[in-house]
C-alpha cells in the first residue's frame, strides 16, 4: 500500500513511505530508489528478483516491484532537466545502476535527522543533496536571475489553464523563440515544455493536498480532463494518482 508522503517539485518528486506492489511498467522520469534500512526487491526483465539498498533506473526501463517489507524513498527526476542529464551521463547507456552500501549511507546523510522538520523541507534538502553528491549538480545555482525569465514564469503560472506556446511566451518578454528557449533552460534547468508539465503536476498534487479528487485536481492544474491527468501521471511516475495519492500525505510545494 502506498501510504507515505509525496512532494512534487520543478523537475523532480520525492516519495517516502510504504511501497505497494506494481505491475510491470515503465515511465518517463528516471527513478532512484533507496531503502534506508535493509534491502528492497525489484524485478527487471533481465534480472528478476534483484535486491539492493539503492538503484537508479533509466527513463523508460521496464520494471515491477513486489510488496516490500521496509519503507522506501523514491526520487523521480525529469530526464531533460540538468540533474536528469547528469544522471543519464552517470548511467552511461546502462539501463540501471546499483548503489553500494557506502553510497546509500552517504546519500542518507542528506535527509535531515532533526525531528519536527516538515517533509517538504526535508525532501527538498534531500533532492538537492542527491543532485550534488551523486550527480555533481549544484541545484542552488539553478535559479532564474534574469528579469525576463522571471516575468515569463509569472505569465506561465497565471496561464496554466490554457495552451502555452513557446513563441507566445518569448514574444511577451521581447525575445526570439530560440533565444528564449536557450535562456529559459539555462535559468530554470528545464526546457519550457517540461517545466510546464511539472508545474501542472505540482498544481494537481496541491489540489489533492487541499482535499480535492482527481477530477478537481485535473481542472485546477490545466489538464483537459481527469483521463488526461491520469495518463500524464502514469507516464511520469508509473502509478495512478488514485494508487499513490489517495492514501498518502500529499504536500503542497508551491
């Protein structure tokens, strides 16, 4: 049963808690799975029943999870983000990478040990620590410092309920589409299309956190309907919103 805590950021998500079994599936996001205490099992087509303390799966890698006896941490990473690109370089064409005990122990030092820290804060710190430690990316340096990109971000957040074209956003801040696309990626760490998708997922998760259902979450985030939201969620994370969100503590990261 998925009944933990989940936070969706810009280009990443963190889930911590019990993990239910899944059918064989694949998804767009890279997936880093860590078992803080003990080991977990994962089934890959070429390695059924593999056990590990930590494993990084490539985007699109088919896998399934049997029911687990220990709580797990899942970190999902957008492949086109700066962190995702570094993760793909680390994989170097491999479908998965097993982490050894020392690597997992080093990564877990990034989860705040002080009690009482909100999950949203802990998860964000942990994601930044993983990016820095495992993928050698300093997420603190991925912040929009250009006023034109800051204006574009305000426009994007205000217009998520409609179609958002790159050319229109670029024109609004008096840049060519090509220049804006390059500058946006440099300033945010994500291509515009991926940024908008993760922002919509953030808003949908926030709607769940506020007590909404899949239909209201879909509309609040600018998806055309519940089916569109569900398809996007499954494509990104490999599980349905009803499976992973309804019994979990969903954190509003906005």
